[in-house]
């Protein structure tokens, strides 16, 4: 699977490829920019699908945000 195809598939259905957000960080096929794309898409998908009473999804959303920030901190700042 080519990286671009992997990234597109992961963005459309990240839970099919990755069990947890940190699994995206461990995927050596990806660079940090691709990781960030996947994590942002996953976060957006999860935000739109959770209800106020879904504690498991809220916990996963917190984990996604922390993982996304970790990747963002590794990327050079945009000027």
C-alpha cells in the first residue's frame, strides 16, 4: 500500500487501521505531516459522532488531542 493511499484510507476510517491514537505515532511508514493529517481527521470524525454521555469516546477524544499536540510540537513552526 502506498503511503498516500494509506493516509487517505486512515483519514476516512482511522479506527479500521489503528486501534489507538498512539498507534499512528508508531507507524514508521508515515512522516509527522501524514500523522497529523490522520489524527486531525480522526479527531474531527470522533467529535461529530459522540454524545455527551459517551465517556469512552470522550476519553478517546482526549487521547487524540494529546497525541495530535505531541506531533504538532515536533513539527517546525510555520512562519
